[in-house]
């Protein structure tokens, strides 16, 4: 018997055709399959949207934006805490965000660049890095870097922090309302990250990474009067919006 005859039955009296029970069962299975495909597509779309919401919740405030804002005095937890004014600005997306004076943003970038450049310049000198780590890192990130230094010493490996190129997009800085915490947002080009043998200084391992958005939190240390890296908050694939790393 042909497949069509299994699914459709001919009524010899009326001359009409009707679907057999097997045909109804097969139709139900096909409907379930199509429904599962549609649901999977919906989940994929909403996951990408949620990833976008994660990054858009920290809107990228460009350094050269100059809207007319309202000034707010930065609350101070310490008497020697910074006393600069922060400003509420409206981004092109229509979201109110906090911005500090330009000279503060310049210091954020300067202190961040100094930390990564000094680490890479001395990546094979673990004792130097161990001594300097508290100058560049604070809080959770300081603990992580100290743990990484212990691992590097044990395994005889070295790791650079800044062997990457930026995409042709301007770095962005966004502040917390107290003005003493900020997110630095970088757009990093696809490339490889390497591990080195600590003694021979040869590359011994590598990992490929896509174009990505990296959000680094910095906190102001009033005693040291400099910005220090307090955590790597988020890394996201620039093209797929897949979250590569998110601090919990």
C-alpha cells in the first residue's frame, strides 16, 4: 500500500477522501516538530535581546559628549574622598547617565593604561608584579591578580594583559552616582591571547578571541589618589552578543 493510501482513505459511496487515523497522528507529530522549531527560534532571539539589554544597561557615554547637564555634588564616604562634581546627561538613546569632569575621565584612562602597560612590561618579573599589584588593583580584582601570580609562579608561566588591538571605536567611561566608581568600556578586535614560558619567554599556549566588548570597573582610591581596577565586569562577543564572561 502506498503512503498516500495510508494517510488518505477514499469513500466509495460519496467519492470523497478523508484523513485516516494514521494521517491525523502524523499531522500532530509534524505540528509538534514545527512548534518546537518555532520555540527554539524564539528562545534564541530573546537570548540575544537579553544580552543586548545587559550591555545597554550600562550605556556607552562618549568622552566628547557635551550636553547641558545638572550638577550634583559627589557624596563622600571619607573626608579625603574626591569632591568633584558629577553631571546627569542624556545619552543619544534617551537614558540619563552620570558623567564626571573631563579631567577626571582623563585620569581614569591614564591610570588604567599605566596599570596594564606596566604589567606587560614586567610580565616575566613576578616579584615586581606582586609588589606593584596593590598600586594598580583593588578589592576583588586585587585578590584575583594575586591568585593568578601565585599560579604563574607555580606553573612557570607568564601572562600579558594587553596584547590586543582596539576596534576603531572610542573608549567610553560611565560613572556611578557617587563619582568614585566607573566602568571603562573598550571595543577589542579579534585576536589571540598567549601564555609564555616564564624562563624561556617563548609562547607556549594561545587562545583565539572574537571581536568583543569588555567592561572594566575602576574604583577611586582616595588614599593613593588614583583609580584602580576593581573587577572585570563583563566581556561580550561584539557580533553575536554572546556573553563570554560576566562577574557574579
